[in-house]
C-alpha cells in the first residue's frame, strides 16, 4: 500500500494527537516562549509611560524587538556547540533550553529592578534587549526541539498547541501582568515596587518552561549530532559555528528545486501580509473607534485565531501535506474578500466581527499548515535550528518588505478593490504549489509521514 492509498485518520485520531506526551511538552514550551515577549514590549511601555518617560524615548524601544528579527544570525551556535555542563546532564537540545531559560529568568529579574522613572533610559533599554535576546534564543531552541521531537504527522498539531499556549503566555504577560501590578498597589505597594513585584512574578513563571524541559526527553535525532560534535571536538568553536552555518546553507541549496521552494516560502503568506498591513487603517477609515476595533480583535478575533490553529492541526492530520497546503492557501486568500464586502457595507459592527473572525480563523489554519511544511524541510538534525530560523526569516519577507507598498495600492485602488487585490496576491503561491506538486516535491514528505 502506498502513502496515497493509505486511509486517512478519523476525527478521533486527529483530536487524540493533542494528548500525545510529545505534543503536550510542546504545548507548555509554547507558554514559555510567549511569556517574555510583552515584558520587553507593550507591558514595559506601559510602565515607562506611567513613570513619565518621554514619548520619543518610548518610541526608540521598538528597536528592542530586533533580536527576534535577526535570531538566525546566532542560530548556528545552537546547532554547532553544546552548552557545558547542561549538555552533559540533559542532552544537546534540552541543555540549550535550560540554559536559555536561566538566562531569561535572570534578564527578567534584572529588568524588574530597572525603574524607568529613576534610571537612565539606556540602562532599561539594555535590560530589555537582554530579555529579548534570551527569549529569541529560547525560541530558536524550542523550534529545533519541536521539529526533532515530533514525527511529521504530529508537526501541525504540535504547532497548533504551541500557538495556543504562546497566546496564553502573551495574555498573562500583558493583561495578567497589568492586573497583577494593580493588585500589588491595592495591597499597599508603591507604584515602583508594584511594578518590580509584578515582573518578579513573571520571572518565576519561566520555571514552568524549565520543569517542562526537565520532564521532556532528548530527541532521538540528537544522537547523530552528538557523534558529529565528538568527531570535531578538537576544532575551535568559531570554526565549528562557521562550518555549521555554511553547511546549513549548502545542504538546503543542494536539494532539488531549492530556489523554487524558497520562492514558495516567501509567497505563501503574502496574501495575509498585504491585507494585514492595512487592516487597522481600513477599520478606522470606516468610522470604527479604536475601542471597537480592539474589542473585536482581542475578543472574538483572538478566539478565532486559537480555534483556527487547532482546525489547522486537524486538517493537517486528516489530509496529506499537499492537500492541506491547498486548503490553507485558498482559505486565507478568499477570506480577504470579506473585507471587500465590509467596504461596501460600511460601518457595521456585526460585519466587522464576521470579517475579523473569518480572516483570523483562516489565517491561523494557513499558518499552522505552513509551519508544518517548514518543519518538514528541516530534516538534518545537524542544521535544524539554523535552517528553520532562516526559513522563518524568509517567510517574514512578505510581511516586512513585499507588503510595504500596501498603502499606495489602497490609495490608488480604493478599499473594495484593495482587498480583492490582496486575495489575488495569493494566486502566485498557489501556482507555485501546483508546480511543486506536479514535480513530486511533496512526495518525499508524505511517504516519510506514512512510514
């Protein structure tokens, strides 16, 4: 029986995968990954503004997120080197995980005692960058651990669980942290002390990720990397990192249709990126208030994103990778037409809710399936962290650069046709998908998943 003839799992099997121990480990690691993001971002900015920091200084803190963008630059460190002591005690990936989590805990505590109202802004900035760098490093390791721990049939479910817990972690470090600070103030803490205490509690929550790492088992694929590291133990660390980075590039580029695959990676989420760049201005132009938009986004929009993530995991479990990519690609493109209809209707809160829910739900389906595909591309355990970091950086090209002209398109075409154009922007990726499918690119993944 071939992979194509094999029966697809039923809905019970698709749901049961979320209870697999490996997937549950990824779930809790997702919480650990989502927790620190706002602590060096939006939550920190609230603290700074409350203490009277100037707006132009607050604006500079957008640069704190730079480590998340350039993390692929030090991803080869994670692949090439083992952390002393931790690697011997826990293994290659888990050693890096615990090490990055210790760094993260210490960085958050350091930031907790950096009162923005009393210390120079650059000291607070430096502490925030340390949090972001430790967090980005943890992200690198978690991605590699997830890819190497989960079989291909569980990658999408693992990513859906990861995204759900990631969002929960973000919610706790935003709304949860703010409520916590208010609670400390109501118990008699001064404002500065309340913020410090709130951040210390957030730091303690990093322990959840540490415990999860200790409970987890080292991926079996680490054995091959361990042997490779032992063979090059006498080489200088700098040489090993450089050779790992070069090998990661050459390994990927030597594959069949590599450049076409990379083009597909760049284009698949472009339809989402183009529309997402102008969604907020569009909503404001129609006369909705900031509070109305925020209520829909943070309420039913967030719920749609979480449910859509699990739906994406179900689709990927129930269908082949190729079919799943077709479903995700078509849905996320067509969903943009709901905003075109919103432009025709005008101010209508019910229609806005429908549009946001539709867009968030379908985008989450596409994202989970797409990440499962990216994970499948990283097959060599010697280069998992580096290759995945590079692929996600390429995937962000559409959001960062290709969508930069969205405002010009919207101004020229008008809102109705702008979102039609956004839907059409998904067509090139579907053409690429058909081209790759016709040439058998996906057979290697589906055959391996069946085995």
